[in-house]
């Protein structure tokens, strides 16, 4: 028991030391980082994919079948997210960006909380829930207001959709390429609050391990990559990220 406690506290010390020495840091975040701002995750207890079929709500086929249902899902989340505030995990990442020479925050989250907290160099791999775009023409707008009629329509007559990335869709142009460059250049790669089950985002973790970065995983649960990373720190990101500063 004592040995285990020592081992865990060593992991914290080593991770903190690696971060303090790092010149280039990349971070991958997932729904767990926003969980402490009151936004449900996808796959953990209480997560969306425990109660809904992702095929119905987060695929282009689901949207084509029932756009009103998909919009109701996103509208409810837009309402919840508009009330959410960045937490201590988001703030710690702002502070890390301030301290290091090169910093890239790669997020799978669509809620905009990293930017709201003050992070500057953010890559949104899965889009932005505050953006709405036409499925036919190039029209798009940023809109945080509740939508009166669902589904909303474009002036061109086609439907509007949330500018997020569903399963089977390409990521925003250049996003995974920029994320890959940041991971390849990183001395330290922090992976926080993701189950690491969705690709290509999850593929950034073995990439970082292979290129020799020190990889710090922060998650209350083990993931498929926990054994491969340098330090797997188990706990909530709003506690662990500030403790690494
Ligand atoms: C805490 C915590 C606390 C809890 N503190 N932590 C290679 C192999 C197999 C399949 C594929 C492949 N490459 C591509 C695919 C297909 C597919 C895919 O990955 N499928 C897998 C399921 C196998 N990928 C795609 O389709 C992607 N597109 C693509 O690859 O394009 C090219 C292509 C097209 C067609 C064919 C082939 C290639 C697009 C993926 C889009 C994902 N979209 C969603 C919805 C976004 C919009 C929305 O929010 O509604 O993105 S799905 C959902 O999952 C959302 C998330 O960003 C994403 C990841 O989830 P995340 O963040 O990890 O959340 P959870 O809930 O899973 O985990 C939370 C974690 O937090 C847990 O571990 C907790 O323990 C932890 N936690 N409290 C810290 N307090
Ligand atoms: Zn249009």
C-alpha cells in the first residue's frame, strides 16, 4: 500500500518536473474537462451515448432521417452550454500557455470554454456548437441565441445544421494536420478528459509516444492508452491540471 502511494506521488512529481522543463507543449482535451463545468460527457456514467443512439444524433444519416430530433438534441445542449463557465482545469491550461514558448490546445470539445477561459492557440477538431451552417450553400453564422423554429432554414431554402463534426465526416480543413504538427513538435503532451476512443483524435496519443514526447494522461478512469503513456494521473482534471503548475 505504502509503495503504491509513493509511486503515485512520484508520478505527479515527475510529470510536474517535465512540464516545468518543457519548451513546447501540446494538449488534447475531451468531454471530461468540461464535465466539471456541468456539461455531460458522452461515454461515462450519465453520458449522452449511454441514453441515446449516437447513430440517431451524431451522424449525417441521422440528421437526414430526423433533422428536428437532431436539432432538439443540439438546442438543449446549446442552452446548457450557454450557462456553463470555465473551470479550474481550463484556467490551468491558460496558465501553461502563458509559461511555455510554444503551446497548442487541441480540443474535441465544441463548447468554446477553452477560448472563453482565455486559451489562445486552440484547434477545435470537432467543430463549434455556436456556429450554424447551411447544408447546401456556403452560408454560416455564429449564433448563441435560442432558435425559434427547428430545424432552422437558410435563405437559399436548404436546412441549416450545427457546424460540428459527426461520425463519418471529415474534420475541419487543416485541423488534424495542424494538430499532428503540434504533437510532433511537443516535448510534453497532456491528454485530459478523453476516453480516447474516437479517431483521428485518439491517434495523436500513440503518435506522441512514438516521437518521444513525455505524455501525461489525466483521467479518473484508465483508457486503452494508460499503459503506454509516461504518467497516467487518475483524478478530475479541475484538480490535477492546477496541481501540475
Ligand atoms: C473526466 C472527468 C473529469 C470524466 N476530469 N476526465 C480508425 C479506426 C476506427 C474507426 C475510425 C478510424 N478513423 C476514423 C474512424 C471513424 C470514426 C471513429 O472514430 N469511430 C470510433 C468510434 C471507432 N471517426 C470519425 O468518423 C471522424 N471522422 C473521420 O475520421 O473522418 C475521416 C473519415 C471519414 C469516414 C470514414 C473514415 C474516415 C469524426 C469523429 C466525430 C466525433 N464526433 C463527436 C460529436 C461531436 C459533436 C457533438 O459534441 O455533439 O465528438 S462524437 C463524441 O466523441 C464527440 C467527442 O468529441 C468525441 C470524443 O469523446 P470524448 O471527449 O473522449 O468523451 P467521452 O465521453 O468518450 O470520454 C470522457 C472521458 O472523460 C472519460 O474517459 C471519463 O473517464 C473522463 N472524465 N469526468 C477528467 N472530471
Ligand atoms: Zn444556404
